[in-house]
C-alpha cells in the first residue's frame, strides 16, 4: 500500500480562519485515498501564497522527506495551483521530490508522467495560475496608477498622515498628530540649512517621531507633503506630478526650498557637531596656518580643565577657547543696535513693506506675461515638431524646461495672492525682533550651545579664522548684507527719488549685526531683500555707518 502526505493550501488568512476551503480540500483528498487504498501519513495545512515555495509547512515537509527517504510515496493536492503558481519553481520542486522518491499529483487534474504528452498538459496547468497572477497584478498596477493621476494616495500613509475611510467608503489620508507637527518642524528646519539631515532626524526622534533614517530620507523627498503626487515614468510616458486630493502639510514653496538645500543648490552653513557651551565655535573656525577645520578639546590641569581650539595637523596651531569666544562676543557687540536706531530701523522696514505690497500687482502682471511667453514658445515648438523641423527629443526638452518655468511662476503668483499681514501685525512682529537686536550679546550669552550654533550658522556663509574675527573681516551672509548696507555701496544703486520722511534724527549710529529670523519676520525680510538693494540717497544716509566704511 502506498503512503501519501496530503497538502492543503489556501491563499488568504481569511480562508484559513473560516476553514471552508481547507475542510473541502481535506474531505476530497481523504475520499480519494480511501477509494485508491492509499494510507495517509500526515495532513499538512498551509495558508501562504503559492508564488514561491518559501512556505513554513512546505519547508518542514521537504526537510522530513530529505531525512526520511521512502517515508512517503505521494504528495497529494486537489489542483496544481494548490501546489504552485510559479512554473519555473514548480518544475524544480517536482525534480526535487522525485529525487526523494516522491511523486506529486493533483487528484482533480491527474497526469501520468510516464506519458510524454502529459508534460504539455502539466505546463498548461502550471502556467495558467501564473498568468492569472500576472494579469491580476497588472490590473492592480494600472488601477493604482489611474488613481494616482486623479490625485489619490493609494499606499500606506506617509509619516505625519494616517489612512482613513469616510462614510461613503472613500479612502483618504488625514493629518496624524503629533507626527504631523513634527514633520512641519522638520521641513522648516531643513529649509534653514543650519544642520545636517541626520542631526535634524535625531532631534525629530527626541520630539517623539518614530521613523528610521532611511524612511526619513524618503519622506523629506516626497512631494506628497506639499499636496502633490509623483507619477513615475512608464514606457514612453515621462514622469510628472499632479495635484493631490488630500490637504498639504506644508506650502509648495517650502518644499522646493528644502529640495534645493538637499541638492546643494542653496548655499548654507551646517552646524556639523553638537558640543558644549565653551566650544560653540567648533565646526566654524578654520586654521590660520593650513586652512583645516579647527577641532577642540579640554586639557586637565591642576586647577581644572582648560579648553582649546586647535588644528589636527602638524602645523600645531592652538588657541585658547576663552580668547576665541571673547573675541567673537566682542565682534557681536560691535554691531549692537541702539534703542534710538531701532526706532528708525522700524520706520524704514514699515515703509518698504508698504511699497512691497503696492508692487504685487505689477509683479503679478509681469509673471503672467512670462507665462504667456513660455506657452507661445511651446506652441511654436509644437508646430516645428509637426513640420519635421525638430525631432521629438528636442521638443521634449523644450517642453520640460518651459513647463518647469511656468510652474515656478505659478507658485510665485499663488504666493503673491496669499493673504498679506496687516500693518498692525507687522508692527508687533518688528517690535519683538528689534528688541532682540538691542540685546544681541545677552541673547548669545544666555543661549545653549545648539542655539548659539544656529545663530552663528545664519550669520556666516563661509568658515572664518580667528584673525578674521580679530580684524573684523569675517564675511557675513547676503541677507545681513542686504539689511545692513554701506553708504559707498548705496550710492551706486540709486534709481530714483523717495518721498520717505521722518521726524527722527539722521545722525549716524552703528547698527546691530544680526536679526533673529523667526516666523513671519523671516518671511518679511526675505520679501524685502531685493527692495533694500534699491534704497535711495535718503535711506542710504540713514542706514549707513562710519564704522562699515572703515572695513
């Protein structure tokens, strides 16, 4: 009498839980064995996919047959799709079983393998389920692609979102707090460019974000956070983005800033290390002899530890941390904004902000004209393509460049149409920022090492040396240069007259050096940057200082 192992497999956990398919298969196999006088050694239940043979119960069976040859003569199942849905792997497994002296057989699709023509039927039985799987996968793929084109997010919700099903069965993604708030902070922090991505990731983890480093990198590159969905390239269809149906977490302009910073298109200073308060300048100061980056350490003496900034090369450059820190603090104090000048500075900013609001309509008109010109360029390129004057590759390049420029201009128009801050709100914000300018040294001294490094990183676009600080030649950022202009630079940029008048004194007083760019103040100063470069003679006298002329 032959001995057989009965193999019963279902494709889903739901079928395994209900057990209908399993009971039906077992009953059919048991009847077959009784009718053919076959002894049943073991009944094996499996609830894994048949795409591969990497199944727990099947692996146990193969190990048993390998170690107990002639333990079974047959492996019985109802149909060949219960055995496998992958034809190449199925043929390999059949040969493996035959080496063990075991013959696989489907009772509803029996085949006598001694007849050569039956091998053709076996190929059909094994290939048909594989074709069915491939067709189902293809239908799912194109269905998801169609849904993406309609603006629907079809996968698991990204970090900061969660999947939700509405009453009508519509599936959407919505914000999930506090992860959504943390991701907003992440994008704002990355846009500043003061810290490397890994450091921002670690800080986000400390705030409660649960995310691996790889998933974090994927998230900050994903346009889904600004309300866009990327449609990947497929055959002749180029990749592009569409507007999503879900609510964006951040503005598109902020997402673009982050991508520019990650791609290296945006000049930035990175606070590369986290250090103690006495060594806050570590990572920003270069060696004066060999231009290497200075590191820092503490030496133990009789009365305690002594901290130094020093070069790691053989040049031996070394500077006491107290001296370098005091020099930087004095450099900061030289630009302290006096209370009287803060009032005048406030008047200038308010005046320029009012003018900037008035120029919005003119700028919007210019951007619309540029969009029309790019559309005209596309139409001409399309005509040249139809006439055969240019090939499809050149047309695609022209189309890609034009559409990118149009999208950038549309973003600017959308931002210009957004709600502007009222004058009262701007006044309140400026009062808070200018108050910080009048006590800049106090803010620096009371800040911790991380906050100090943010401050230093926003001030300097490049590394500096101790001599740069001592001789007052350290290069400052473009934003600061735009805020604190020099008279001799202003005289070459006069384009007209200005009716701005003030009852305040025009006596020149040294200006402060750094503005705390937080929240709305940062946005306002960025908007005013280009306008500051066109200050007229009167403002030049107000903002200029004798001190700057001596640098």
